[in-house]
């Protein structure tokens, strides 16, 4: 057996370069690049190895470890899990800064390859700078904090362990059922150690995303339930995008006359004017989708994990005879709520179900009734778009304007706060695959960093990132990163002076306005941040528009700009698009406030509609 002597770090990088993936008949690198912030724990060994392979595996400098990892998550989502941007950091805070991004990837079923520096295995110099010492267990380090938020975790304590660990890490990230982040802790001393690795380990290998075939008995059971339905409804989840099942699902609902609603992850699988699409489902959804969901007797959940925001905390579906058919590559998701499970690839399962159903169609009056709900909601959105601005525009008015003047190929991205819900309910998709709302973990800051990662994935297409003032203050350094690297993003910063959507939740549950809007926080000098000036200082083309009338011209200038552009606009604090379903949040059982007691009574009434899974 031919061998080559390399350090552990050198072998890791060389293996990453050798991994390829076949997508639509074309071969691409599995790892198109890596974000890195170097420090002790990865600069002397891993950085040395990355520098040698800088052309085959480009290293992109990060400015905040959480931000660069979020950028990688958004990149990998935009690539529909077909390519995996990796991240590396030093030990200590550099490592733990990435825990949040790992949780984002895990919650959203997205791949992320995390390479973290770690303390010394030999322990001679303990405690090293930034080392956390656990008196009861010296084997525990900061790297162990990743264990609950990744799908695969390993600490490489001997260089030869890479030969076994790396293929398993990649298999996890490429698995349609178990997809999620993989983490390797790389102790400083072990990175430097050499081993005679088999040359075969570094031979180019082409991977493919597995398509698990569903059990024909499960297809038969599901078809029987669907055929008996009078009011069936399809829920389109993110798995439809990842499976590449958009066309097959479209053909399925058209052939069988079934209305379809989308989750946040599934949005833009259908264009807005498709006759079977009714709208956005759930707590942040619209009145059309939710009205249809209330009456459905069979729900066909495709590629969704059925999060509370989609199910109205399981109080949305009010038909007492409701049956659920769950199609998912992940057994965990397919078995939820005692569903009739179809475990397998969405594209294959839908094609098999179509054949099993034959010429069966749902009653025409069911889809017609759904169309009436949709028409009412679209009229509501048009009214918002055409209404005059009284003081400052609402989120919805800004969104409807951009919907009219933007390009249909623009990729719109948001996360956390009020904007994801406003976009989910109010955005009218004009092209498939143009929407990303990170609302699995609802991570503030993803909007800024994710815009950079999505742009790296999408090339010439414009990425429009919707950012609230709260998220901007929390994480903004990747605006500079986008300028520095030449990955142009258009950021629309909607400033409502605080965490307005959480203020809305607080007030709606009977609480007083407290610590959410800036004016309700404990403060000395209430200063408005000049976001445009701040963005300009990071090299972006930036401007603040005083009104909605000025926005169109500013958007055109942003489109024409040769670098990242930031448009700042003040928006209303109390105006919302409306349409959502009930959400189960903790309301105090005992309170001195009458408003809270009223909210508690409403909670008790609504919670009676919750399904317990039977």
C-alpha cells in the first residue's frame, strides 16, 4: 500500500479537496471553500495546510465566528444541500461563537462542516489560554458545547482517526434523512502530528445524494387515506426544495385537484399565481391558507418537520376527522402526530403516490372554495400596496413595493423579528426558489451574514436581504465582508426603533410595553443610530430614504451599484400584515394585570383546540 506522510491538518485539507459531488450530471467540489478566523488552535497547522491548497479550497476571512458560520449555512441552503461551505476557528470563544450557527444548521436540517481548534491532548501545559477546566473531568473542553447542536461530533485524538471519521462526517451531511452539521475538534498538538496515510484516502471520490425509495405498502396506505378524503390539503415544506421535487409536486396537485399551502422553508416552491397554491400556512401565514387548513380532513405533509409556526401550535387543524399523511426522508419527521408515514425521497414518493391514485381527483368545489379565500387575501395585499402612507410606511407597504419593482430572479432572505412573517404572508413569489426565511431557529443576524453566503452560492443573481434594526445592531460585520470579497448584497434595513414584533407579542399577551422598543428600555440618552452612515463606513453604497416615494429610485441605484448597497427606511411599530393563526406561548396563570388575565382566558380557550397527536 502506497502511503504519504502528512500532518493531521494537511491530511484533512487534502481529503476535503478530493471530495466531489455529482449534481444534474455535473461534477463539483463538495467543499467549494472555507470561512476562517485564525488564532491559536488553528493558525499554525490548519492555516498552513489551507494556504497550500488556497486555489482548490479557497479560504474566506471571517469577521465574527458566528457570522461566518451563518454565511456558510445560508450558502449551503441556497445550494440545496449539494455543496458544503466549511468553517474553522481557534479554541475558546472562537469555537463557542459558532455554537449558535451550528444550532441554526441543525434545526433547519442543513449541512455545515465545523473545524474547531481544541486544547492539547498531552495536557502538559494545561491550562492554556482560553481553556475551560472542568475539575471533575479534564477531558471536557469548550468543544463539547457542540454535542447537542450537531448531528456528528468527534474529537481527533490521533492523526490516523481521520481515515475513519471524515467519511462518516460527510455521509451525515449528505444524508437526506440525517442531514445536519458535522463537528470535528482538532487538538493543537494532534494537528501537528504526522502519519503515513494511505494515498488511496486522497483519491478523488464522487458522491451523490441518496434517494431512499419508500416502502410500497406505505404508499398504498397513504393512497387509500388520500382517496377517501373530501377536503385534502398539501403542506409543502423545505424538503420539496432539497429533494428537487418541485416539478413532481406541482404535477401531483394539478392532477389530483389538491390545494397546496407552503411553510416558510417551502415558500417559493410555487409561483404566486399558480392555481393550486393557496398561500402561507400558520402563525405567520395568511387568512387563505389558514382557513383551508382549518377545514382539511386529510393533510399531506411533504418534506416538513411540522413546526409550531406551521401548525398553529397544533390548534390550527379543527376538522375532528383529520388524518395526516407525512412524506419525509427522515423517519423522525414522518412519524410525528401518529401520521400515516411514507419514509422516503419526496420526489419518488410523490411520483409513486400519483400512480397509486390513478385518475382520482378531489372534489372541484373544495379547490374552488380555496380560491375564494385566496382572492380575498390577494385583495387585502393589493389594498396595502395601494394605500397611502399616513406617517411612516408599514413593513407590508415596503414589501409590496419591492415585490412590484424588483426582478423576478431576485433571491429574498430574512430571519428573526417581524420581517420573516411579513414576507411570508405578503411576498408574492414570481419564480421558484427565490425565498429564504431562516425561521427554524429564528436567528437574529442571519440576515446580514446569510446574505453574503447566499450571494456566494448564487453568482450573478441579486440577493435582497431584509434586516431589522435589532438584527443590524446585533451582527453587521459581514456587510464589510461582502464589500471586501466583492459579493454584492442589497440590504434593506427597516428601522422601527427596537424589537417591535416581540413588543407586539408582549402586548398581545396582556403585558405592558417593556424593554423591547428602545424608548421602553432603561436608558439615559435615546440616540437614533445612523445605519446608512455606519454601512457607508464599512464601504457599502448606503442611503437613508425619508419616504416610500423615494424608495424606488434608491432601489434602482442599489441595483446599479458596483458593490454592496444598503437602503435604510423608517417603518411603523404597530402596523402588521395580519392573517396569522394562534400561537401557544406561556401566559401567566396569575397576574395583577387585567390584560394578562384576559389573555390567559383566551389562551385557555384556544388551547382546547390543540391536537395531542392521536
